[in-house]
């Protein structure tokens, strides 16, 4: 959620950092975990846009 908030505020670097931290915290989650999938998708979107 923090990554999304930073995205809305236009703080791309902070958004990427927050999403990468979330991805680390979800490292032990199953690959089909919707939270992990959402984080990965958001990171991909940010990295392709900026």
C-alpha cells in the first residue's frame, strides 16, 4: 500500500523502494500468493513506465 501511495504522489523512487521491501517480506510466500503477484506486477509497471 505504501508503494501505491508513493506512486500516486509521483514519488517513483520511493514507490519502487517500498515495493522491493514488500517483495522481500513476501519472499517465503507461495508463488501464487495474490499479495506477491500484486507487488511483482506493480514493480513491473513502474519499471516499464519510468
